C-alpha cells in the first residue's frame, strides 16, 4: 500500500494558473490539476481544502503577477510604469489578466479571524497599493483625473488583451503618456474654471 502523497499549495496554485493561462478558470478542476501534477485529487483537496479557497489563492497570485509587471521600471515615471505594466501584462497573459481583474460574485470566504467576506474585498484588502488607489479616487479632488486615466488604461489593456491592437512597450508608453498629459491638462483647466 502506497504512502500518503503531499503536494504543496504553491505547486497546486501554479498548476491552476497554468490552466487558467491556457483555457481560463472554467477549465480548472481538481482533476485537471491532478493530471497536470501527476497525482490523484485527494492531495489537491488535502492541501487546498476547497476549490473556493483555490480560487482565492490563484486570484491573489495572479494579482501579484500583475503588480510585478506594474512595478517594472520602463520609464522614469513610476505612475506611468504602473499603467504600462498593466497594459503589458494584458498583452503578455490575456487570460491571467482577465482572471486577475475579474470580480466574480458569490464567493464568500473567511479570514484568519473567522470573519466572512466576498473574496474580491479580501483581494483588495491584501493589496495595499490597490486599496490606496481606490481610496484616492474616491476621496481626492484628483478623483476625476485618476478615474479618467484608469478608464483609458483599462480600455487600452482590453484592446491589447483581446488582440484588437498589437503594441510594443514603446507604443503603449507613447499612448499612455499622451492620454495622461491630455487628462492632466483637462483636469487643470477644469479645476480653475
């Protein structure tokens, strides 16, 4: 009789993200992960607990990957780098991009204290940069400027992710820089009106 097989959560999450990258979250199952790793489904459930918990862990990892792309220095402007990294991640990994930014409803989880909340809220709460940007958009007088910039950046990312347009980093930088300048100019004039 064989011994109990133990699989690390990290390996399971990585396998799940490989499946997401190839076919989307809908293709992720304990069986699909077990087949990719080369084990039965039991070690998957033993390590993760549930597919809802796997969804949260995979979502957090995908968001971390998106953030890593946004932290890469591509220009001398960190705010522009965040926007370029967002669009570049959408270009390089469209399914992971959509998975990272999606906000499926109905997935409640409990945190370390036992409090239950929507996993989307927990993802935002575990990512201080994301939460601070959201808070700034709501509370700041620059909210309209940030929101306009976000809408343009996300629209460009969607066009790139869907394959409608194909852009190099240099083209992405040029378009985002031009849009940011236009939004800033408009915001400055609007504020002085």
